[in-house]
C-alpha cells in the first residue's frame, strides 16, 4: 500500500488508558511505523505499560482512534477528565481500530502532536481456565455400543459458569430465531453462548438434540453458525472488518471471556446450516420439489467456492443450483457440498440441520417410505464423512433411529438416565432456567411473583433437577406484561389430535380424567409412567402417544423417588393445561359440540334448569351417536365426567362420590370464591332394560339429600340439583333448585327434559 510518504518512518502516537486522569499527566507515547498494523501497536502498548496489563493477551486490548486536544479547554477533554466510563464512540467520536489494519490507514501524513490519538479501553481480568484445554468427547465411529442406548456422562469435564447472564434492553423479538437479529436490535438475550463450547467439547462427531417446540433450538443453531462460519476468501481488510463486526455479536456474553477458545475456533470452519421447516409437506411430490428448492438456495449461499476448486466439480454443483440433478445426486447433495467447501477452505465442515422431524409430523409424509429412505441416505452420507468435523441434528421428537439412520448419533434429550446429580451436557442450553427468568423480570422492570410465572410457564424438569421455562412464552409475557396462554399452534397439533382420537378408549379416558382431576391438587398423581432407555422411549402400542406428547412439551417428567430409570408424566403448567383443555375438547366434542356445551353451561350460569334439562338429552345423545356410534355406557359416563371437568375444572372444586354396587355417581361442584353463590350436584345413574328411564332419573334426583349438601360452604345461597339416567341409546334429565333457608334448604322449582331416542349403535 502506498501512503504518499515514507511508510517505514516511525510516528509518535499519544495514548491514554480510559479512566486515567488527568490526561495531560497520564498519557504515554508509543513509537510505531505507519506500515505496521494495529496488532503490533497493541504489543507495543502492553510492553510500555508493563506490568499493568500482564493479565491480558495483547490482542485483547481494545484500541479506539480519537482526536482529543490537550491544549486549551474543550468538551472532549472535559469528558475524559470528568467521566472514567465515557462513551468513546458517542462522546469522543472514536473509531475502533482493527487488528490487521495498517497504522497508516488511521493516521496520514500529519497528526497533531499535542492531541490524544488512541484511547485504550479498560480490560477485565481474563479467567485462567479455558475450555479449549479440555479434551473433546469423540464417540468412536466403530463403537459396538449404540450411542442412543448409552447415557453420556460428561459432568466431570470443564465446570461451566452457570451464573445467569442477560444482555440487551428490549423485549421486542417475539417469533425471532436469528441470533444476530437479537443482538443488533438490542433485544433482551439470555446468554446461552457456552453452548458453543459444549458443542465442541461434549457433543461428539455426530449428535442429535431433542427439545419441545419454541425452546430456542433454531436460535442456538443460528448462534453456532454465526460463531463458526469461515468467510469466503477476499481482501484481508474487508474480511477483517466483517469478522470484527461478527465477533462483536458475542461481546458481553460469557464465551467472550474464554479468549483461547475464541482465538482457536471463531470463524474457523465452513458451515452448512439449513432447516426442514422450509419444506412443504402437503404431498410427497411437493415435498421433493421443496427439497430441491432448499438445496438450491443452500448451494447459492456458497457459490463463491467455485472460484477456488477444480472446474470438474462445477457441473454437479450447478445442477443442484438449477434444480435439475437426479435423485441420487440430490440425496448426496449435502455430502457433496461439504466436499467442495473442504477443498475451498482446507478445513472440514460443521453441518447444522434444524427441524429434522418436521416432515414426519405431517400425516401425508408420515407413511412415505421413499422420503424416509431419502433422509437416511442423506444423513448416512455425512455422519461418517471425513469432510465433516461436526454434525448436529435438532428437532422435537426422536423418530425411529434405525429407519432414519439416527442410530449412530449421540442423542441428548431433556431427560436421561443418570447416576449422579451433576449437570449433564446441554441440560440448560435450551429453555430458560429459574435464575434466568428472575433476571429477565428484573431487567424488564416487571413486578410479578415467580410462583405465578412458574405455575404458568415453568414445570419442565431435567432428570438432574434443572428447572426450565418455555422461552417463547416468557418472552411474550415480557412483551405484553400479561400472564396468559401464549402457546402457539405448532405443526404437531393436528397430528397429535388425530392420534389421540384414534386411540381413545376407556383406559385412556380413565387416565386423562385422573390427570385433569388432580391437576390443581397438591398431590402428585402418577397416572402415566414411562421408562427411560436411557431416554424416554416407549415400547408398547399405546404409550407412543404419551411419548410424542412428552417430546412436544405437553407432558413433563416427575422423577421417581427410588428408581432413576422410571418417571411419571404430568402436565407442566397452566398454559399447557389450557392447551390440553382445548385439544381434548376438540377431540371429545368437536367444534359443533363445543358450541352446544357452551350453551348448556350458559343455562346453568343463568340457573335455567328447564332449558338445561330440555337440551341436555338431545345434545349429548346426538353428539355421541354422530361422533362415536359404537360407544358403550362406560364411555358415556366417562364422556359426562370429561364434560364436567372441561366446564368447571379451572374455577370450581369438583367432588366425586362413586357407588360401584349401584353403578351411580354423585358429582358435587362448588365455587371456592365467596362472590359465587351457586353450586351444582349431579346424580348419574345407569338404568337397565327393566327400568323406566324417567323414573330412574327422578329416583336419582330424590336420592340427593342433606348429606350431599354438607359440602356446600356458607357463601352458597342456591344449589341446582340434577338426576340423570342413561341406558344405551337413551338419556333423561330432571332437576330442581334449592335455596338456603334457616336450618337447611328449601325447594324453589323443578324441571325435566324429554327422553332422547338417538341410536348409539
């Protein structure tokens, strides 16, 4: 580079450590040539100030070019003297100096000798331990043990600093998943940067991480790509500026303290990063077309590599770009791109695959062996490939390992069999921890009790005891300031609803009813028990549904006290409970049925027992005969129980009194709030062929007595009492209203409906 003067002639640079005052007495002068670069200036400054910066690697010194006159009063000098933490860029007009840029690019022919030219920003002591010194965990590819069937205990490796750290200012990125956007928009960011270190040290060569929807998987993969991606070859100064700006994304995050690791791994690997959520799963032909489009887009991101490789590789590369490659070439496309990038960069690639399981959540693709074979061939081509340094696949569910080629990936689920209580790799890398949520509330200035936040959005638990929160819901809560259900529809909802509906039977309704009944209870009820093998994985025909519900976040685990290989599945929080209510209501009643149930509920709220009895028989018998024509009386009774739970569970106390010998059930529904004055008692009876249905319902109503009313608290003024009798195809209801009087209760009104004739069979 020609500067128009003698480049090797040394110049004098006046420097000042930020906070040193007065500047006129504390400044120092360093002699350096214009042809030297900024990195050499840093070495000279460190040597000049020794031993002051002995704890700092010279290249970590942060230098800012300024122009602050020392002779005569001026605003910049006053700011330096008065404020030890002055904003160098905003107040002093500073420009940060890049390590590989020449001094002559910042200082030309002349610069004032009695000015401060460079501010040295204060440095914090660097921690003496570095993750780079830890031996990475590499799974032997010829290991006879299946990594999916063996727990990975890496807790004795590098002890991470798990102190919560949050940077940024604003809760303004709901739905955002690109890491750099969070930083650039100054959004509140929970520091998960040590996931980068774990990815290198603990993941092994090929890994699978599963977490529920909206748990930060895509954001973490975006962060990995931003950290590791090696830029195309180009002008040194231009690349240096781009890398400097990218490295600034990690400023203030915990990983920035580990300078050895940063210097060793930052921007050192070609990265292939893509997501299956871009695929259209409406049909298998459309799916393959989407795959071609996805690969074309991915290849276009790396077109620069054609300039540095042999032309014999160009044709296959461009066929993928043009979407004209054959099926065999498409299945090998990721492996081929890794080969090209290694030839160009001289280093093996990191491959990051997001939402791998999304295609199989669509029922049209679920049964497609051809697409499963395609994915398996694509994965097998890269996971044992010498052109690949690390492969990371993430998604919600663990799909069939053998059929998809996942059986040699090291699986890191949220729960895993463990013989210790220490941290397992990646356990808190996804989801927000309790301490992180507390810090977010504090930084957002939101005054809300943690108990309330926990009951709505927490409840997720790893097998080592780490408590986790749903990040999407927490961020939405911070943005709106409203404690409410922020769970959004996911691609799995419709498929799960279909699977639940097709497997609905007495056993499942029994369990779901118990789950609902005890959700608001302090008692933990072990309704669904699952084994860890070592992760949650079912082996029978019914429990795969429970497994899917767990992986999709509808269940969390409750560890067993005496058996660390068995867990109970429970609903994690109120937000998910609301989702259960809606989903089960859709399954059991359907959309039209929900409207009819709402009308019945409104008649109860209005104390209109006549309307309730008139509509009840037809509503339920028609609903059942249309939706489940083969249901028996046992399922009818379960159906009614679910109706009660869905209508009353969130705001009422429900008391069940079952009499097996007479096959009758009394359900008492009490509002705990003192401003609610109406309660309900239902006597449910099954009639046989010899009984008159109307007489049976009346008999059930008459059996409700003072003993049943003993549950009524003093604030209740009215009780609506119902006798309901059913017999296969038919149902009949009658009712009365009782009001509280001195010494007991008095009947106010009576009503009855008609007997339905809908056929169940």
